[in-house]
């Protein structure tokens, strides 16, 4: 395999940062940091603290949906087996 490619984003004020560095500073995931850097080069917006009220879902919320779907599927299977 080739070397890992690290993208360095250049902000409007001339500073350079990677998504991993930004993620560590803000305490968010690397994909969230990468999304911020892709959306804007304005340092005020990029370094704005994370606020869960402004969007985003808490970690684990998608897992709950999967568990609920599996439970519903099991209940439907039990119901179907009763009438066989």
C-alpha cells in the first residue's frame, strides 16, 4: 500500500491545519472536523466550539435505531410463526 495521504487545509488567515489536529482541538470526530474544513475556510467558523444543540446526533443514537428494528423484526417473526 502507498503512504497515507494527509490533506493540509489552508485557512483565510494563512494558517494551515489538518482535520486530525482540528478534531483534537475541538473534541469532535475527524469526519466532523473534515466537514467543517470542507464547508468553510473562515477561522471563526472552523474553530467555533461544538454545540450539540446546533445539530448533530449524540453518539450511539443510530445504534438504538438498529436495535429497535431488530426487536421489531423478531416480534414479527414470532407472530408469523404462531399462525403456521
